C-alpha cells in the first residue's frame, strides 16, 4: 500500500496537483478496490486473474504462463516476460 501511495503522490506532483494525506488516500484506495472486487464478483460474464506486481518482477515468465492459461491462448511467453521492465519500479520502499 505504501508503494502505491508513493506512486500516486509522485504522479499527482508531476501533474501539479495536490495530494491528500496517506491515511485518506489509503482509505479511498481500499474502498475503491473493495467496490471493484465486489462488482466483479457479481458479474457472471467476467472472470479475472489477480496478478501481484512484485511477483511479476521476480517471476515474469511464470506469471506470463499463468496469464496465458487464464486467457486460454497461445501467447508469446518470452515476449511477455521480456516486456517486464524492473526499472519502472520507482517507488521502492527500503
């Protein structure tokens, strides 16, 4: 959550917008995520695969395999894994 909030703050700063405090942003984000998960669960026409960002960075090929299985396709797994750019992980917490 802290990394997500740091990323949101950085984005808002780049846009010249003010950011709310972390507690408020966390509450809003958690609420929106809960609403989305509830909505998705109620949609019989939708299924979704939750993918953990940190796992994508650590195991891109394995996650690509899981995505491929989920969408029941024959995707280029190596290309998918190669598209993962750890340099974009800019809001790391120590």
